[in-house]
C-alpha cells in the first residue's frame, strides 16, 4: 500500500533531522545509513550532500515495497530489509547514522548497541524519537504506545540514555511542533488510499490501517498532543 509520495516525509520530525545533519556535519564522501520506514526523501537529501550511495534499511516487506515505490527511478539510495538490532554492516563501517523514529522501541538498547558497532569512532548519530512530555501519562496514551510497540522516554531520560552509552550530545532539538503536520498528513493519506483499495487489500492492511488511524486520532482529536512530543538528538560517538 503506497500511502506516501515523494513530496512527503511520512516520519515524525519530517525533514528537520536530515537538515540538521546536513548543516552540522561534513557529509561529502561519507558512508551514510538511514534507519526507519518513511524516510526516503531524507535519504535522498543526504545522498545529494554525501555523493555516496546512501543505505536505507526497513524491517518488513511492506515497508520495503513502499520505499521502492516512493523512490521510483531515483538513484543514490539503496533500500533493504534488515533487523535494526542485527544488521549486515561490518564493524566501524558507517560514518553517519540517521535513525528517525526507529529508536522509540522496546529494543532501544540493542538497536543502539548495533549502531555503535557499525559506526566509526568519531561518527555522527542523529536520533529522532517520540518522547513522553510528562513522567505520568494517561492510560489511553500508554495503551497507544503499547499497541504500537513503542517505549518512549521523557526528554531527560533519553538524554541520559545516550550519554551513558558514550554518545556526546551536540544539539537537542525539540521538534514537537512537527507532529501535528505529520499526523494530519498521515491521516489524510490514509483516507485517500482507502478509496483505492479493494476489500481484499483492506483486509490485508487492516492492522496497519487501524494503527495509523488510532495514533493520529489520539494525537489530533483526543488530547494526545499534551503528552506526546518529539526530540532530535544530534550526537557524536566518542568510542
């Protein structure tokens, strides 16, 4: 199901994390890895500044097909399926990692351990994460996170998580203001797409459709915006 177009970035944080990398890191001739679905356009922008093939990894077949459709005839981005916690990259192979909405996960520690394994000492990580704006949040928001297999931290907890693991935070950007646009675009794209799907396709994508609709409605209509934020941590790996 193609629910995005090349003109949209269907990942929380939109194009800001990629732009911060472009303006704060030397990317020319660097090996760049993007982790997370919906990040085709950020990967293309990073390729323009790196001039090296950029790798984009996703974790399931539907995300792979969606990425390939969105990239169409674009060159410079190679998209593959890999487990985020067990990739095919070699030790110290990557110069720069953009992890957009892929570390807000119950496997956070294992994914970051893998990022550190493949990242060169002195390499850069841009990690964009959904965060809890308060330590205690309502049950309906907790349920949303749990059903989506998300395990967000508070901003302070996230910062400590990274610094405790040999990552030096260069900048900490509050991108919560991007979430309204993100969820609005995602919900509208979903509505557009539903009109083109057969009943069989709707049944096949039932779980994904329910997830997207549920998250968007909680944020936009049920007050979730008071408790759900988004932060981007631009960091250097001091091995």
